C-alpha cells in the first residue's frame, strides 16, 4: 500500500517538486517568494511558468487548460480552452502563454453577483492563484484538463468569488499576527498562515433508488419519507465495520484524491445509517478550500462508478443526523510555530495567552457573523436541532485552558496548569499512557482540541472559504486592536497581562463546557446575553451591518458594496432554493403520490365491493378506505394551498430580504402540512404501491 501511495501521491499536481525540477532556478525562486512569503507576484516569470506547466500537463495527457474558480454558487467553475493556437501560415502549434496563465476573462454576467453587475457590466476576470498548485483533472471520457486555481473579480475589482476575500483575509491575519509577534520578541517570522483540516460528512445511496427520488435529484434532500422502524437509536452505525462495497468505494476515492495531493487520512462510518466521513490532513485555508472542492466533486464522481450516489446535503433525511463539515483551524508561522498550541507551560506562555484571548474575544464580539458564515438553506435544518451544534456560538476550552483562564481572571496571571493524567485500565495486559490534558465536547460549535479550534457549524455542501474568511478576519481584527493598545506600553509584560485579563474577563461568557444540546443551555445563554439566531434569513443582515463593514474595510478584506452584494446573493439563493423545494413537493404530490394513492384506493374499493358481493364483511377494507380517503383529501388540499403560497411569492420580488423572509416564514413553514399526510399515507399503503423508494430502502439498502 505504501508503495502505491508514494507512486500516485501528487502525480497530478504541479507541485513544489515538479516546479523545482522544471523551472529555471531564478523563476522558481521568484515564484516561491510569492507562495511562501506572500511577496507580490513578478508577472515577468509567467511565460516561463506557463511553458513548464503546459509541458508537464501534456505529458499527463492534457489537451486543454482552464482557470478553475469559485463563483458564489456551491460549485467550482471552469471553461476549457485547448492549447492549440494558429500560426501565420495557417498551421497550428500547441502553446500556453504567460498571459493566458495569469488572466482569463469569463463572462461575469451569468454568475451571481448580488447587484455588483449593474455597476460593472458583464466583464469579469479570473486571475491565477499561484499559492494553490495547478493540477490535471481527468474525466471518465478520457479528457485531461490542466486546472489553474484562480480568483474571480469584476472589471472594477470587486470580488465575485469565495477565494479573493479568503486570500485577503489570510494576508490580514498574517500582517496582524506578525505585528503582535514582534512585540513578543519574534522578529524572524515572515508570514503567519491560517490552516484548516475540514472533516467532510456524506451519505452514500444506491444509485437506482436515488434516481427514483425526484426530491433527492432536484433538491439534494428528501421532502417526503416516513421514519422506518429503525433509525440510528442503537448507535450501531458510528465507527461500525465498513461494508465491502463502501470500503471499495473509499479505496478508489482515496487513490483518486492522492493523485491530487490530497492526503485523505481518516475514514469511518458516521452516526446515521448510510452516512460516512472523510478527513484529509490539514493545509492552508486556501489550499484546503480548493482541495475540499475537489474532495466533494471526486466523492460524487467515484460514487457513480460504484452504482452509488453521494449525497452531500446538510439534511438529506429527516429523523436521522445530517452532515456537516468540522473545520479544524489554527494559525502558525513560517518557522513552524503554531500560535494556538499551548505548549508545555501554557500557564506562563504569555504569547499563547494573548492569541487565546484574541480568538475568544473575536468569537464573542462577532458571534453573529460567525453564525452567519455557516448559514445556508440546508444548514437551517441542522443548527439548533439536536444533532449539530446549537445556533448559539459558544467556545469549549476543556479543563486545562479553563483552569488557566480562571486563574488569569481571578489573580491576573496563571501559575499552574493541569496535566494529562495517566491512563489506567485496571487490566494488567493493557498499556498505560498519558492522556490528553483536555477531554472532548461534541456539542460545542467552537471547541478547542489540543492545538487547534474546531468550528463545527459549517454545512456539508458549503465552500469552507466563507467561514474561514470570516474567522481569519475577526481574529485579525481582534489581534490588531490588542496590538495597537499595547504599542508604546512602558512595561510590555505588565500591560499585556492586564489586557489579557481584561479581554478574558469580558468574554468569558462565551466559554461553555457543558451540554450544548440541552434546553438549560439555551436559557443560560440567553441570560449571558449570547445571540441565538434561529435561521439563515435572520443571520444574513449581520454581514453588511455597520459593525461588520468597519472590520472588513479596515483590514481590506471586503468593502461595503461587496458585503451587501454577498448578503443579497445569499438571500436570493435561499429564496430560490425554497422555491425549488416547494415546486418539487407539489410535483411529487400531484404527479406521484396522489395518483398512486388513488390507484390503490380504487383497487381497495373494487376489492371491498367484490368481498361484499360474496357475502363477506368488508369492514377492514372500508375502514382502511376511509382512512386513506381522509388523508388523501388532506394531502390534496395542503398541496393546493402550497401552490397558492408559491404563486404569491411573486409579490415580494424586487425586495430580496422580504422575498427570502416570505419563503422562510410562509412557504417553508407550510411544507409540513403537505409532508405529514403524505408520510402517513406511506405507512398505510403496501410497500409495492408506494411510488418511490422509502427511507428504509434508501438508508438500509446501500
Ligand atoms: P481530532 O481527533 O481532534 O478530530 P484529527 O487529528 O483527527 O483530530 O484531525 C482532524 C482534522 O484536523 C484533520 O483534518 C487534521 O489534519 C486537522 N488538524 C490537525 N492538527 C491541526 C492543526 N494544527 N491545524 C489545523 N488543522 C489540524
Ligand atoms: Mg474531529
């Protein structure tokens, strides 16, 4: 296996090693200065890099290249151009120029822009992001494409994608953290990088059964479906032995991901039936975002080969757990120092305490923004439900840091730190070892896990760029405020200790180590004054609120117009999604469920009459017929009512916020009235008479 990994790992990536081998020394050095130290890109090297990239990609079979970017949709975008160019005498040559590498010009008018388009017309540019390596993607049809990660902006420079603000936020946190480090005596670090390891949850469903579900096909989630007799209550799915079919899927998935240099490390069965998880080794927030997009796309692609369908939606099935994406986040210097690592003596490590206080203060000061960063129509089903973190932002610190924070608040400084105890099993044959200094908490949205924070709210379909951009920005902002305050202090150590104490005291209210799923926590959080934003449409307005605009503009991450545009895109997307769900529900009800029920009803009626004609008592048939007819009437009238509600949505068009709110408060709120009688009918009808696969078939017949 090891041989296999090393043979394929990174084989499709224009990696550091490939660059070192193929680029002229000076070009390599210049490019590395941009990638590693964040120095401005010297565009004069582009021709040389492009030529090497083309040679390398063609050796792998590539005929085309594309700028691969992330518009404000849920997927990546690409437009293939071949390497073919004409030359004067009518002949052709294969070429890829530096200009083509650096910039491309897709039509911006067909991507969501949230109104930025009106002011900037249709022109948009994609620009090469040299900090995320280019790669060659192969399709099953045998096409090989050189993909160049790129940022996407409008003609006037506003970002129209997820990558641009993420890169700006990485610059911001690097700049502010370096300034802070200087105060602590570190003048040699050149760059601070934010990293993330995103754990990705997903479902695998039998392909043929999936194809028969209009809701899964169009909405990514089921809109109907009664609970089967068994769900996840036996806790027998989590970490269960992986079925052969799924294991062979995972093996092929891993091999494909290794080609792209993605170190898929951990895989296991998740809590819900048919649910699984994959965790790669962490990387910079930018590369990890690109890789996570590749992971999601590859998961789907490989599933098709195994007669499976990969479902990434946050809540594909009611009644069992949905899927999220745990974002393990940390910041570290180019010298390899993790600024979130408590080290051996966190009680006396002032620098660590400074960054810890900054993170906690940032999270508390901007809880609404952080909550918003994980909001989507799909994630509305999770956040606040008893399976995912609550919609209330709190931070789990664990015993060790909790004790240190308490000491600082009480005495102004910490003097001792609880250490990991020794594991003693009581059985002589089992090993003993030192346990972690901190236990875990699965219910916390923002949990400290040893040397990183795990942001657990993020949705499974979402690009991690947005939440990571928000986290980088709010932490950078807080570091900046704290650094500014300490600048010019007569006695740095005393001033710093006092500042840390003040910040921890002011923000200790977000520290919560208990059960985040409990009702008591909701009450307690309200007493502490922590926001509890229940749904996405209520969270979005915080994005372009004055307080946010100030932070984002001060750090140069996004301006007011960009923030407003993004908020608009989010709300519009929400309304459209709920509209699609409503229309799908109506279609399934009218064209699939109701006809199937009527057919069965007619059969029952015929049977009852025949039985009666034979002089046999048809009570059972008649009673069933009555039940079914009643529920059928209920279903039909609820469907008609939903149709009317959807039609009325047109009244709100033009005011995106009101439109989205209407879809949430009125249209979405009516879904249950349609679903309930339909699910009850499913339970009354014979399995063979139901028009599409049931939860039982979808979840337990993978
Ligand atoms: P846990 O057991 O806490 O879930 P894992 O070691 O399984 O931790 O890691 C989960 C994810 O966190 C992985 O993607 C891993 O690469 C990532 N990770 C580990 N250390 C760090 C770090 N310092 N910064 C960011 N991510 C990290
Ligand atoms: Mg984890």
